[in-house]
């Protein structure tokens, strides 16, 4: 991996994950988790734009997981994670 921009994005992703919200036993909306998973999806989309086409699938799956987690952690009236346009 010689792409300096990709390394920077991976470092940002590692930093975000290192300081992400801790799991919560409480059910219901969790704004902190929504912010975290949406930021993570943004970084992942940038990574997808930097990796080779044959290396994208696992990154795209992670984006879907992040948006699913954001949707599950959002209040029922908030459809932001469902309607979020791609950031690439």
C-alpha cells in the first residue's frame, strides 16, 4: 500500500474506531452511535474510492453495516441513515 492518501484514511479510520462509543445495553435511540457510524461510513466511502476495484467489496459491506447500525440507533422518525446519499 503506497498510496499516501489511502494510508491517511486508514489511520483516520483506526483513530475513529479507537475512540468510538462503547456498547450500550439500553435499547432505543443512541445519537452518539449514529454520529460515529455515519462518520465511519464517510471514511469508508473515501477508502472505497482509493482501493482497487477488486478490493472494494469488504469496504462496501462495512459501509452497509455502518448505515444499518445508524438506522437502528436512530429515532423512528429520523430517516437520515436510510436516505443518506453516497459521499464519494
